[in-house]
C-alpha cells in the first residue's frame, strides 16, 4: 500500500515504515505529525484518486531528526571578464519515519449543487424611463456636435 502525499510543499510517494528527507519542518524531534493532503492511495487492489485530495485520508509520521544536507558548490564565471564567484549551500532537512497510511473515508463526497438565484425581470416602466434618458443624451450630443461643426465653418 502506498500513497502520494504533499509534505512541506512537495509531493512524495510513501508507504509504511519508509524513511524520507523533506524540507525542514517547524516541529521538534520525536514529535508525531500527520499530513492530510493525500492525493492518491493504492492498496494493491484498487486505486483511489482525489479531486484534488482525498477527504478523510491521512499519513502519520514521526520526526526522527533535523539535519543539513550535503554541501552544494555554486560557481559563477564569465570568461575573459575576470568575474568569478564561489558560493556554498547546505539545505536544512528533516528526516521522517512514515508510521501508517489511513484511508478511512477516502472517497470524496459529492458537493451539494448551489442554486442559482433568478433575479426578477425589470418592469416595462423602468425600461421606458431608461430609453427616454438615453434618447435625451444622444440627442443633446448630436445637437452640440452640429453647433461645433457650424462654428468651425
């Protein structure tokens, strides 16, 4: 049985008694943590896929240790310019032990459909008043445009 779970912003394929390294978690060593962002569970017979995640599914883990990863050398150079920069980097990591994968209630329940609110149609009086104001503004604009044209000539 395995699961695809999101831990510290990354997705991992985990199963029971797996040890894995993830980006540093804020909890202390020896603390048990659970992750509920489970996207997929495969128990050998059938596969349950979430939309986007499975509701009720969890992965329980224990924090074994906090440590630093291997040193990575970052070297930048521009040829013929005398530009050389050397930097190092060590990523902070947390080692986890996966204790179990729980899939109870793993099937996502369909969400209730929302009802559309139908707005009442506006009355004919409102439409007539809107049309009248539109006609007034259009006619006033055309009159002012014709005055401007006559003044230019």
